[in-house]
């Protein structure tokens, strides 16, 4: 299999492992941030969102679940993004894994499925090569990235919350993508909930946001995939998204909101200043560059996904009201 489509063996794990070593989460609100992609303006806004909640006396915890690097191909920006993110909690994404310990044949480490065009895969491999060159100038950060775990389980509100990057079998798995869940329904997802015994699973990696609410063996379960914190996710909407879990409800503007037991889960928009980000992005990735060809349209226009497609589904595919 070609670079960028293969899934290295060291990316793999078993669903049963995901809840084996749970950690207590001493917070009222948990933000899970995937796919920042090196956007410092989005990071500013996410930290400001948390600060606004803290002003109300709420304890907020930030966990970055990978791919916080990507567009930040400048030494100062690379260092700033990684230092700021790792001041919070973080797990690795395939990007961070390949920056810390590049693997022969992995390319970008994305393990792209067949429905992704070869040109996109090839451009991602070249983006990774350029970013790896920058990362090589910062061995101290590479060491810190190498120490990041592939997944975590937090006990939050008395529930088991699994935070991972890809899917419950691989760091770069696409089994929890919008496309996979639209095709398969809740079957594979329900199986992974049974195998892992998780109440909530939060992932990213697969480009488009997803929310699913289902009942498995008499217990409500919730799955959230934020798509990208650093790029637009919905049609005509340039805002990023983060997953938010809380012991209370969600602030105004939350998308795909649902309760699971004592926790409220939602996807929260990240309204960073688009023009400032575009100015920086265009300086790093000018017209005709790999990232410009793959991502600039999405940065400006979002995706083809409508907000209605985010509404959580129950286990038989009905939209929850």
C-alpha cells in the first residue's frame, strides 16, 4: 500500500485497552480539541472560550487529541503552537507521531481510505515532509511529542470518557468518519462501545464532524468527532469546532447537543478571525503550494456538510429532537 494510505502496526491497539487505565477528571467542563492544524488564531479563541467559562467559576480542562500541527511550517510558529498546546493535556495524532518518530512508508500517517483522491494523499505526504524538516530543528519538542499517549480514558461525571485520535482500533483509523458511519450506521460504533465499555468516545482525524447518540446494552452512549478546530466544518461556515462535555448544559450556539447520563455533550463553534488566519496561511502556503491546493477553499468556505446532518442519531438511525 502506498505512503499516506498504509496504517503502521504501531498505530494499532484493541478496543478493550481503551478503558484499562482510567484517570479521574477534576473539572466541570472538558474541551476536546482535534485538528487545530497549527492555527494560532483558533488556539487564541479556544483558550478565550475556556477563560470566559472560568470567569463564571467553572473548572475547565482542555485536552488536545492530535493533529495540532500541520500548517505551522515556520520555526517560531512551530515552537509556539507546541509549547502552548502541551501546556494543557494532549494525546498524539498521526501528525505528531510522524514528527516525533518518522516511519518508513507511513508518509503523512493519515491512512487515507480509497475515497480520498491520490492527489490529496500525495500533497499530504509532501506537507508532512516539509513539516518534518521544521520539527527536526526542535529536538526538545520532538522528545515531548514522542511521550504523548495514543488515547486516554477519563472518569468524568461518573462516566468513562475515551479520548482518541482515529478510531478504537488505530491511531489513524477511519472507522468513525462521517462517510463510514453514514454507510454502516451504528453497527460498528455500537460494537466498539461494547468492546471498550466506554460511555463516551471523542475522536477527530477524519476531516468531517460527526455526532451519534445511541443505546448499547441498556446504556446511553455518545460519540463526538469535532472534525477540525482550526478549519471550517460546515457549508458556508469558516469556524472550527471543538467537542465540549460538561456537567451542566452547553452555552448558546452549541451544535449537536445531547445528554448521556450526567454529561452533556456538544460541538462548539470556534470563531477565530478568518482574515488574519488567511494572511498568515497565505504567507506560509502561497498559491500553488500543497496546502493551498488541498485546504484553502475549505478554510474560506467550510465543507458541504449541513448543520442538520450533525444532529445526533439514536441506534436505529432516527434523528433525536
